[in-house]
C-alpha cells in the first residue's frame, strides 16, 4: 500500500458571546471563535492534514475565507468535502489524530462526541479518530484565554 502522512494546524481568536464549536460539537462557553466560518479549529486542522497528505494544498485554497460561499459555514461540510475529494483521488483515510489547546472550558466531557462526529463526517470508524485536549498551563494566547489552537496528523492510503 502507498501510505502518506499529513499535518495541519489552525488557530482562532476567542470573542465574547460567540458560539464555540470544536470537533463538530457545540460546547457551552462564554466565548467562541472569531472566524469567517464557524471557526472549528479541530476540523480546520484535520482538513489541512488530509489535504496535505494528498498534496492537494490547504483549506484556504479549497475554501477561501474571502468567499461569501463559506461565510458562517458548518465546518463539518468542509471536512466531508475534503474526505470526498480524497476518495475521488483514490485515497482512503487510515486514521487521524488531533490535539486541541485551550485553557477553558475543559474539553474532556466532549471528546467522545467529537470523535463520533468526526468519524461519521469522514466516513471512517470511531477507533480511527483520536482527539486529545490540553491546556498550556496559563502560558501563551491559549493560556490567557485569548484563543484556541489545534494540530492534527492524518494517515491516508492509496486504495
């Protein structure tokens, strides 16, 4: 089999009174991501990891934040389109692993739901999706609760 690995990273600032959507799950919080889309950093990092593994560019190339077509869009739609694009290019998704960094709120209660949503959206099994959360021990923009970041890796294979 022809295996390929990709890496993705995304960051969004947090603003008061906005929805917080991470990993396709809405999380109760006083702040949400400031973004052109729904600001789902986990999905954006996953899209970049998948696209990068297939050498198909990045999320901004396929879904530019200058286009009104993507204003406020549910990022699960973007992830589903990326998975479909990979399939059309003859690739399957082996597994993905995502780490989300933010100080608050605690994400552990939402991790299982994120894994299920992400797996369903990509059309893969839940045991092929890893999601982890960490704080930065109050260091940096995540620790000061100014923003959230996510990194992801993906393994794809030629079908």
